C-alpha cells in the first residue's frame, strides 16, 4: 500500500476535495496542517519549492494541487 501525505490548511477548498476523494476511495492518508505551523511550512517549501496547498506525496511522487488523474495513476485506482 502506498504512503499518502497531504499538506493542507483548514480553509483550502482543494485540500478538502482531495481528502474527501481519498476517503471515497478508501485511501488512508496523513494530513499535515501547515496553517500556523512554521516548522511544517518550512518543510513544505523545502520539499515542494512552493507554499501553495494542497501538496500531495504518494510514496516519493509529488502532486501539486488536487490532480485526480495523477492521484489515480500513482495509486493505480480508477
């Protein structure tokens, strides 16, 4: 099973959509809330080169934003 991590904020519409999509597909994920967490914000920028959310990691593959096609491809789901 793939390891899924999503960097998000509570007010991000696309973050909510991504998490709901994972739930609908039965995909377990780790949610890292970067709102107000300077350490996690720095980690996000270091890993992705940007501050925008969501940033999703599926194993070692990074997805910027909620890209359903890439999520499906990387998780091998439809």
